[in-house]
């Protein structure tokens, strides 16, 4: 079945590649994106870009490479995203919310707000700290005897699921409308986590050797809650009130 999915439906979704090591893989990913109607590509510290090898592997998806965004870090790549889906094949010591590909892509479309599909390095995937930036992880089910997927194949599978989910919704060509009450963007959540960490230090909570794991669990909690922007502002206001109260007592 062929779905005639309007581009406007997918405009708020970007593919983010973390430190791609081979320019040919970048071009192949661009081709996969173009196949499925995605156009926004972000590269975090690529080893080589622009590149003739990327152009050749893109096989006509030059517009995606031409308009690709290159960033010096993940913070910049995800700054305005209200949802981040991380592709991961590795088992983790700390459980993280996970969805199968179809459900993850339906969730991405349902938000109708800036979202990122985050893919890791060809050799080692995403680090634990990078996975903590994700609201959900998604693993592509493969044969356990040969589970390894190349980067472009992984992008193609998720992009296909995204396009299929978009085609199943009504009004394919309708304009995207932002939610009346936006979720907190990634940059705001980063500031929130930094503020929370400083507050915990101030009240001397969780300062034992397991403090790092505590912070990770708190990140997981708030990522799962996916608070609205106004709720994050409210919580930070509470943090500031606590800080001022403690400072006054010390004086």
C-alpha cells in the first residue's frame, strides 16, 4: 500500500547522527530519509563533512546534505526538541522506557512538535549519558544470530515506520499545529537537571558514592513524566525559593 504523506506532517522531525565516522554513511542516511519523506538532518561532530563520498552515496538526495545542520555538541542538536527517541541495540544496567518501532513512531507523530530520532556511532552506538537525553529508546527487532544493522539501514527502518504511521492518520496534508501547552524543550530540561543537581548538593542529599546513579534515576523520572514548560518553570521557582531560604538561614 502506498501512502501519500504530505511533507508538512514530517517537517518537525529531525534525524540526528552522533559523531558519524564515515561520510558515505551520512550520504546513505540522507538517501534513506528522502525515500521516506524526511528532510531534516543534523550531524553532531561528523568526522568528515561535506564530502564527495557523502554526495555519491546520497544518490540524488543532495538537498538533504545541502541543508544539513552540523553542531559541536548534542545540546545544540536537541535544544528545541520536546521529544527525543534514541535508537539503541545494547542492554543497559539502568532500565529506560522503551517502545517497539511502530509505537515509538506513532508517539513521535502524536506530539506534532519538534522531535528527534537520535542514532549513535557506527561502532559503539550511544553512550549512557547520551541515552539519558532520550524520553524513549527503540530497538529494531533483528535475528539474534546476526543483530547488527548498519546506520543507514536503521534510519530507513524507523523512517519507514514513521511514514507508515503518518499515512495511517487522517488529513495527511494538514498543517501541523503546536500543542496549546508545549512540553519543555531539551535545552530547558538540561537547565532544570543542572539546577536540581545544585539544589541536592545544597541540601546535602545524595552525596554518597551512589549520587551519580541517583541523578540518573531522577533524569529517568522526569523524562518519563515529560513535563510541560510551565511546570518546569514552576519547579525551578520552588528550587529558587528553597535556595533563598537556606541562604537566609546561613546568614
